[in-house]
């Protein structure tokens, strides 16, 4: 007995652990993904109207294929089915909106497989992927099938059946050719299915802001830092039309509001999102101004995804009560 008392007295006391307060929220993954899908409706609807029935076929195909590949992979690996959280459906929609309307049938098939199986599921599923699945697939497709992924077209007028192959307005901006800001803002321009209308994307982005799905920090700093970079290094100073063309052209708006803000691959803290947004803006500016191509959003976000762990390491706040150990 005395031996036990002695042992108990000499054993160091364990620290007292008490439950901490938690922030409670009624949001679920399915609700958040559903809100993002609703936010993408204006851009999707205008893309289908602008590019015709083929665009609708690509959208439906990508969404169905992504859902199928997620279900199939989880079935084979005997994992819990997660189709109900709508993340695969959202990946399919984002992938479709990043495709030109003239791509062959196998491009959506390969892209959907790469997005879901390679980028998402092989790394553990939702929450474990280190890059945005839709953008990862787009970059893979551009590198593998550049001929089809850079074949852009647009209708000669809304409601017209005539489809004309053309360079994107952002390519015209880079080459010093003329551009129409009104068309770029409204969406009657060459480009991928979902990136042509800045107005439609802004409507969806404002919807997400109002619903609290995203905050302004990342998107605003992304856009602002790109504008500052282009004004300094673009060679045309503070030319409002030139800067607006960089804002409205290409995939910037779609990337800033719907892909850079991806919950899994963005920083958690607001300070981290500000740093991340600035990094994306500068990197996009480097690609656009100094790179051989006119675009750069996809590659900027993919590279940005890789440095998110570092951003979080330096921006995540310290635990309450934490104090640095004094040097001896």
C-alpha cells in the first residue's frame, strides 16, 4: 500500500484538458456545393445560349462523368459513397466551363477521369486533394491536347447559328489588336464555355458573397494585384481600357470567384487568403505579360495550390495562451 502511495506521489501530474468552445454552423458540404452550383448558373446558361446545344451536351456529360467516376472508384475501393455531397458534380461543371465548345467527345471523358480519379480520389478524396481537380484536369488537357483546347469559337451574333473560329480577345489584347470591352463584359466573344461573360460570373460571385460561401479577401486581392502588376509592367501605364480588358478577358473572373476560392485548396485564414490572392495576381500577371501565351489563370492557381501549406504555416494564429519559451 505504502509502495503504491510513493509511486503515485512521484508520478508527475498530467495536464488538465477541458473541452474548448467550437463554432457551430448549419452548413454542410452539400449545401455549400449547391450554392456554388447555383452561383455558376448564370455563366452556364449564357455559355449554352452563346455556344448552342453542343455546350449543353458538354456540361451534362462532364457532370455525369465526374459523378460516375467518383461512384465507380469508391465502389471498387469499398469506400463510403460521397456523390451526395455534390463535389463531383461541381467539379464536372467547372471542368465543362473551362472547355472550348468544339472539343471531341473523348476530351470531357479523359478530363473527368483525370479530375476525379487522379487528382481527387488517389489523394484520399474530398479534403485531401492538393490542387483544384477541375483546374488540374484542364492543365493536363491543355498540355496533352493543345490543338483542341486552343480551338476557340463564338457565334457571329446572339441568336445566330453561325459559329466563327477566332482568337480570344485576351490574345488580341496581348498582340496589340483591337478589342470590344462591351462584348467581353457581356460574353459574345471567343473562349471557353463559361469564361466569356464577366457579367454572368460577377452575378454568381456576388451571390456567393451574399450567401457567405466566400469572402471578399481572396477574390478582391487577386483582381487588385493583377491590375497593379499590369499597370506597372504592361507597358501602357494606367490605361483604363487595357486594364479592364485584362479583368474581363480570359478565365480571370471565373478563377477568382469560383476556383481560387475552393475550400480545400485555399488558405484557411483571412490573412492567408490576402497573401494567396496577391501571389495569384502577380503570378497571373507574369504569365500574361512575360509569358508566350495570353492566359495564365489556371497555371497560377495550380502553382498557388502548392504553396498554400506554407502560407498557412506562417498565417495560422497561435493557440490561446501560447507563449514562446524563454532562451536560457
